[in-house]
C-alpha cells in the first residue's frame, strides 16, 4: 500500500480493515488532510469517534462500534502519539470492554444482546486522561485486570464486568438476575463477585445488598448440587446429608453438609452464605477432631473445578479412620 492507493478500494471483509485509527492511517501513508477530506459530507468515509474513522459511508455495525471503541480507548496518550513511530494494526493498549456489553460477549442471557446496546463501556487504567464520548463510556480501574478474549474481543473478567454493570442499575430485580446468572451458569463464584462489588463500593446500596444475600444463598445451593454430583460420580458411599452433630448429653457441635457415621468423617462446604433458618452454625472443626471426627472442608470453587481431588480427599479421610482410635459417639440430628 502506498500514498496513492485508496484504502476504500481494498476488500473490507475484516472489521479491522473497515475501522482505522488516525495512527494506523498515518502508518498506511494516509495524511491527516486526506483523511479529513474523505470524511466531508458525501465523502466515502466518516469519523466514528475522535481519532477513529469508518472507511465506508454506511451506519456502523455492532462489531465496528466495538472495535472503534477499543481503538479510541486504547490509543496512546498524546505525547506518545507525537514521539513514537506509527505502527500498523489494531492498538487496544490496556483497554477492554466491560459492563453489560462485556457480559453479553461472555454469553449472559440476562442482559440485552450486544446488537441492542447503544453504549459500550470500556475499561482503562485510572491514569488515562480520556473522556467518554459518543457511544463510548470510559470506566477507570485503579488496579490492572487481565482481559479475557471473547469473539476476538478483549473483555473484562466477569466479576469486574458485573460490578460495572451493577453500578449503573437501580432496578433490584435486574441486579438479582445478573448476580444469579453469574453463579447458576458457572461464570464465577459468589465470593469473588462480593469482593469486586465491595471494591467498587456498591455494597452500601440497599438493592445491591438484597441481591447479594440471594446470590450467596444461590451459591450455596449450587455448591450443594455439585457435592451431590461428586459423591455419585466418584462412587463414594452415600452420606447423611445436611445434619447437625451433638454430644450424647445434648451439646450442639455444629452442622455439616455430609456425614459418614461409620467412618466418623464429616464434610463442610465453606461459604459466606447463611445456613437455612433453624440450622446450626458451622461445625467447630477442632472440637470435632478432638472427639475423633475428621472434618473435610471444601470451597465452592474446588467443587466446581477439582471434584476428583475432593473425592480423593474424602476417600483418604475414610481410609485413615481405620488406623485411629474410635471416635466419641455423636448424635446425628436431621435439619
């Protein structure tokens, strides 16, 4: 390509050929004056965003808008643009799509599809001096995030995208739908969502607090379902499910999610979610182990991604029971 070759004459099958930044155009030999002339009324090009150009006169497609938003947000600061040599190719820098648009790219069904969105939220480092403009909403991050790639597009991790989406919502039911889908569909764990919402200072909003309580309850239900599946898939003996353990004299030792009385092995799912009304609190692990009961503690994340290892841990605890002193008899009460 040289200065006399019109870019619009090239096949534009790829969105990256149809949307170019000023830096990319200069690298291709197109002067600023020629770019401005091509964007005059009735011309073959149009300015999509500051410093970003659409190389055809038609309305932009969704992918063109996303690519253009990333080019705008990812362009280097002005001093760097003046001193660094222009390089061809897309330059997103550290920019990534976040908020509802990112959730749509992740595959969420509780947000409108990407084609239906006018605004595109783009996450950039806090130090970037960049304004929201047109259909681009600039969101700043105080800590760096590693983007994930969806349909060739860099997007923020689900937890961060959720926090940015929730920040713009005032409808409690919409927040609940987002948070519930994030856990029920297996995108992330409740604890990581709560951490991100806390970092974004969103937990002080009443409609968010209510949704988080439902999120934690949903997370426990999902984790329990994974535990049931683990026991059956890996051929573990059927335990007593969701029981409270007591001393023969009646003193309550706490509740566990599964208990194998013949081996005195208990399993507890470690979550921040409250137990059902009327149920005992978490078991005192040290107290139970002094009585000869082995307590295996697992997290929802391990039940999602490492069930085989957790099944091995339970089998190991059962095998070790054969070599230790018999446990003090405990009373098992259903919840």
